């Protein structure tokens, strides 16, 4: 009886965990590639929509964020090692023509614990009605809200314990959107982040110079981010 309990609750789980780690770590691509000469390479502009980038750069909020010395601004690809991008949803599966057509632009203020991200959602991310799948919106919200909350946790990493989203409007495919996130509360290994997703209106066309440029809130949500106790023993994992 004792031997069966040991086999079921100790030996088998330990062997499975060890085998899983061994199989996972070996094929995971190394972060150093001598041919690239650097761990991380920014996505080249040639692969992105220049008209969308120009639209964002002409937005007053973008200009204010760039001019703010307290805000760190960067592209998402700069935070994902080149060798790992194919395994990242936003930089791998969803990136490219007709999908996420620009390298998402991030602005992070560590003092106010706020994050702003500019995305462009291409036509291939739409459903049969021409609207972006709500699953894509949920994924972007989850990813950004978690990233906003990571710096507040003891080990700077965690997992989503709960994500509550409210959808106010559909997002037409081939749209530029702005995501805003802010840490509302932190306590030990837990933090709560609020976020919204809004449309970014296109520049007024020449035939309608006084046309509306009001932003529309697409979705709002709250993410509860927690750090499992055992994460403190995984500090070595960042090397992979």
C-alpha cells in the first residue's frame, strides 16, 4: 500500500516533471545566434505598413508619449529574443501581412505603472462579418495587462488568475487600435490591472477635413495577475 502511494504521488509526478523539463529545454532555441550578432533584432520597417506607422506618428498622444522622458518606448519585437519569436503568439503566429501588420509600439511608465500600446489589426484577423475575432482582442488585452503588471511582482513574472472583459463594440478588420493599461492595486504576489482598448481614427481625408475623429472604446477589462509561490525558485528560467 505504501509503495503504491509513493509511486502515485511522488515517483510518477517527479519523473514526469523531470522528463518534461528535459524534453522542453533541449529543443528550445538558444538566445544567442552568431549569424545575427545580437540576441534581439527589431522588426525591419520594410515588413510593416508605412501608412499605419505614419498615422500613429501623427497622433497627438503618440507625440506626447515620445516627448515624455519618464516613459520608455520600444517595439514589441525588442523584448522578444529573435530565436524565440516563432513561439510567441503576437510575434509569431499573428504577425505579418494581413494580421498584426506593424510591430506593436509600446510606451511604459514605470512610475505611474501605466502602459500604452498601438496595434494594427489586418483584414485576415476578421470573421465572416469583417470584424476582428473577439478572441484576438482578448489575447491582446491579456498579454498587455499582464506585461503592465509584471514589474510589480516580487520575481517580475506571473500568470493570469482571472480576466474579465466587456465588449462595447466590434472592431472592423484593418483597424488601428490603442490599448491602455494601469495597475490599480498590488499586494504581495498579486496585482490588479485595468485596461481599455480604443479605436484610433484615421487622419481626416481631404474630402472631409472636418470629419469626426472621436475615438471609440471597443473593450474594457480587469486582469488579476498572481505569482505562484514556486516562481521564486525559477529565476534561472530567464536564461532560456
